[in-house]
C-alpha cells in the first residue's frame, strides 16, 4: 500500500482541526491518531510521523506543549533540542569570584530545558486554544 506525505499547510490545518474543541491531548501518540484521522478525510493516502506532527505544532505555534522528562546518568551537552531540533543556549550563572558556571541548557524555541544531567523527554502534553490557563513553563 502506498502513501503520500502531505504538504506542511495541509498538515497544519489537520493539526488545528484535531485540536479544535479539545483542551488538551495527553500524548504524542494520541495527537498523531487524531491528526491522521483528519488527514485520511482529506486524502486516504496521506500520512505523517509523530515527530513531524510534534515539530510542526511547535514551529507553527499551533499548540502549547508541556514536556515531561526523566533524568539520565549522562551529562547534558549544548547541541540540538531533542524535542524540536532547535539550538540550545547555555544557562549560566556568575560566581562570586567573577567567573561563570554553566547550570544547564535551554531550547530557544520550545519549553525544553536540561540541567547538568541530561533530561530525556518521555511524554508530551499538547494544549489547544480551548485550554484556559495554559501549561506550566517549568516542566
């Protein structure tokens, strides 16, 4: 069975439709199911991956996202964000001796952050326009 990859505009519209009337979607898999259902209504051969749907939701600001993560044993490094692929910036603090120390890293686009120990995302919660108070930026 063949499939087609929908253009970004069509996928964005499907994400909007999937989130319409919902305060939140509690997992990336559930959001993908909802979006795929909307895509199949447009064209039965359309499909999209969970990662593409998550990244487009963040890039296009179609949904607010809350990231639940666990800590790994390895140290974190500045590089690319594991959630959206954007650059990470250092979170630094000044010492009493005038130097600086790195406390962690923060994504420049989404709410992902990590301390000295690497945080690995394990669950995403997506909030649509119907959510009243919005997600916490600290998670």
